[in-house]
């Protein structure tokens, strides 16, 4: 593959900032959602590889589920700004327990943004998964726990005030078409309960299985895609992650076990990151908020894509229990 996917300006920027004499696109990893650009693997001087996340806002257009609105467009543009701030100002706080790619170059030019990032494949995280075994699942839960501990009580300066892409303030259109009346009526109170949590942190905001990169042995994991990182209760990430990689039966049968795994890792992380914080009240609060966080995403999903496979009897049962507890 040639450099056709790089504008002359971006090619020149990469060469200048990396001191390379030659850059070649070796792989189109993926197109960005709704046509906002692409993610490329680049080879520098025929030797080392890097990842380029190349955003072209002017190219945006077609949403795969028909949600083409100015609100959606502005949310996308803001998400790329947030991700740029994350890599420039926040990502350095992540250690090996919540590994993320290192930022090599940030460049903004007209409507184009370039994030040149460490290639996690070359760094020892070459595996992408569609399903997980227990070792891989535990690695992700540990990553989330350490991430949440690292940023506990952090003010999300430059990031989303409320992290995640589905929170109520940005999803008025989806709420308007939601035909589950009890869930619709409870949506605001559910949102307020999550925002009122005493223990706030940064949430990844899109912590699905597809955004985790694994080592060959499955014991280590790194995460990518920080467009929706921002403030919030850590249970939002946990509920969303478990729903992304477990089927209805596994969610039902393993909920208690997996919550225990996460909170064991969180306690260990807090011993290092915040030794003066008593983890018991945090755990008590967040355990109570887990079904509320799950129901919050369920509310978005039923408005956004009513036939989605994640809408199942487990989610419906949790939602009914949460709504009953509110009333």
C-alpha cells in the first residue's frame, strides 16, 4: 500500500516529528465510525511501526444506524478533541496495570487531526478477541479497577464532564423515541443517581472488548479508544464491559463472582494509588450502583436500537428492579 491515505502535510509532519526518512502505510486497521477518518499502521524506514489515528472531520457523513443529526456530528467532533486532550495531558498517569499506548505526535491542521501512537502489537499486545476466557476476563477487570483507582476523585479537565457516549444529556433523541414508558420516566433519576455518587473517577467511556489488546498469554491487557473518557462512576465501565463480552446466561450466573473479582483488584490498586482512602464505603456505594449503571446503558440501547442483541431478559430484569427501587 502507498501513502495515498496520508495528505502531503501529514506525511511531512510524520517524517519531521519522527526523524524518519520514509513512511509507508502497511495496513488499514479500520475506518472510523460514520466516515470520520481511519486508523492506519505505518512503517517508518522499513523498520519500526506506529499507529496513526487520522481524523478528517470534513469527510464525516453517514451514520450506520441513521442517526445523522447535528447533535451527533458535534458529539463526534468533541470526542476527537477529548481524545487528543486525553493523550496529551492524562495518559502518562497510566502505568503497566492500566496500559495505554504512548502518544508520539499530535498534530492539528485545518479539519485534520493526527494522533501518532505507539503500536501496541509491537509492544507485546498483539491479540484481539471476540470472546474471552477467565484469564483474559480477569485481566480486563484488573485493568478497569486500576484505571478507576488511578483517577479516583480526578476533575475531568479537558475531558467529558460526564464520560461515556450514552449518558442522558447527549441522548435526547434516543430518549424521545424510547417506547418503554417506565424506563423513560425513570431515566433522569437514574442519571442523577450516578452523578450524585460520592466516589467519582474517570471512566474509559467505551470499554468494550473490542477496545482491549491482549498479550499472547492473555495475562496482560492494554486499552485504546479514549473518545468518551470523562467523569463518572466506575460501574458504568464495568456494566458496559461485561455486557460487551458475556451472553445473557453468563451475566446472570456470574454477576456476583465478577463483581468480587473487580473489587478485589480495586482494593489492591487503592492500596498503592490512594492508601488513605477506606475502600469499604466506596465498594458499598459502587456495588449498589452497578444495576443502576447497567440500566442506564439499557435505556440508551432501547432507544437507539430496539432490536439490539444486548437487550435481553437479564437486562430487563435489572431494569425492572431498579425502577421499582426508585418508585
